[in-house]
């Protein structure tokens, strides 16, 4: 009978470093939402989508070639996300913000689960799948007619196809999001790197940038990543187990986020 994964011991030096930190931030990836049932990018492809490479679907070219296919893939993922609840990992980061108001979550995730857990300071580097916009001028639309079996919905104003408000590969990130993330990475004393394989740029360069500016990097991931040999602390385990243990060890039982 598999018992719940044990939380790793939190090193005393890390506890000390977090307690005296002036400014902290977290960079999160798909792994933090895995325990909420949102498939990570590397195992996002199940069922009818198994034969598609996400790196091929999440591109402007794929949308130009077959807008309906890309729309349906995002509609499927949007449904998964709509069913998902934030987990103890998301809630732990919201609790850190409650105890340290300047704490910033920089996420690559498009699922909005950090905000659902109560985190107010969230930078969405890659957009949010819950928002839909006109592919011609980027206007966010509140409603859309998804009934056509043959084509993706169109913008009521200009007739262009609608698309998810996410950043596709070969598309630049929102300026304000990238600037806020870079400033937080430059200024933080500690950066928690949670549930990311750190393979997608420019997000993947933030830990190196932060370390270059003197921050301690803490990797929280059940498996090694390409970043693992360039971090100061490694906490091996699922973030839904490790982050609550970290919060309790450093700040005791902090009040849950509002
Ligand atoms: C751009 C939104 C200018 C859409 C996403 C430099 C070098 C090489 C390549 C490039 C470079 N600069 C730019 C590039 C190209 C490209 C890139 O990085 N390619 C990679 C693949 C090599 N970058 C771009 O295109 C960016 N734009 O640079 O514009 C430009 C313009 C023209 C031409 C070139 C450049 C845009 C990147 C953003 C793409 N959009 N998402 C959507 O979601 O559909 S990226 C998407 O994939 C996610 O947002 C996320 O960023 C990434 C997935 O990575 P992870 O989150 O790390 O997830 P993954 O599944 O990989 O890993 C999960 C991890 O969790 C694992 O480590 C696992 O062990 C761990 N885990 C599992 N369970 C748990 C857990 N951890 C904790 N707890 C658990 N329970």
C-alpha cells in the first residue's frame, strides 16, 4: 500500500536564509499543477491528442495551417483546467505571500490556479487559457460561438479566428510580464523554482539570472532537471508535499491565504 510521499528534511541553512530574506519570488511550471490533475506539458498528450507534439500545436504556424485543430486542443485543455482545483502546493505559495506581501509568483502555467489559491502577486509569462482573444487585434472576448464542427469560432467584430490568450512558441512574451519577472529575479534573495524542467526560454534563464545577482536558488521537483547542478538547495518531492512542509518549517502555521 503506497504511503503518501514523505516531505524531505528542510536544511536549517535554508530555513535561516528564508527567514531573513528581504525579497523572495517563485518560478513555477506545469509540475505544480500535476497534483491538481492538470497534465504537465511533457505528459499533456493523452487520448486523441497522444499523436500530437505540443510543441507543434502551440505555434502560430499550426494555427495558420489548421485553426480548428488548435482551437479544439485548447478547448480540451480549457475543460481540464476548469475542472481542476488548486492543490496544497499552490496554497502554500499563497500562504507565503500572506506572510511576506512582496512575494511574487512568476508562472509559466496558463491554468490560473495560483490566483484560484489566493495568490494576488502573479505574473503569467505565457498567458492564460481561460481568456480568448481575436487573433487579428488581440481584443479579449467574453463569449464565443463554439458550435461549428468545421471551423474555429470567429471574432464578431472583424471575422478573424479567435484564439486562446496564451504565448505560442516563436511568439514574444508580454513585455510587462517579462520586465516584472526580470526585476523580481534580479532583486530577490531567494528564488523557489517549482515544477519546471527549465527548458523553455526566456523563462528558463530567470534562475541563472537571479543566481548571478546573488539569490539562493531552491529547486523543488521530484526529478532532476537541467538546472539541478546550478542550484543552492534541492528539495526532491512533489510540490504539494514539499511546499507546505517548507512553509511550516520556516514560518510555522501561517494563516491560509484569504
Ligand atoms: C520566444 C503557453 C522570441 C502555451 C508555452 C533559446 C534557446 C533555445 C530555444 C529558444 C531560445 N529562445 C527562444 C527559444 C525558442 C522557444 C523555446 O524555448 N523552445 C524550447 C522548447 C527549446 N521559446 C519561445 O518560442 C518563446 N518565445 O522566444 O519569442 C522568438 C521569436 C521567433 C523565433 C524564436 C524566438 C515562447 C515560449 C512560450 C511557449 N508557450 N506555454 C500552452 O501552454 O499551450 S511553453 C509551455 O511549455 C509551458 O508554459 C512551459 O513553459 C513549458 C513546459 O515546461 P514546464 O512547465 O517545465 O513543464 P514540463 O512538462 O516540461 O516539466 C514538468 C516538470 O515538473 C518536470 O521537471 C517534472 O519532473 C516536474 N513535476 C512533475 N510532477 C511534479 C513536478 N514538480 C513538482 N511537483 C510535482 N508533483
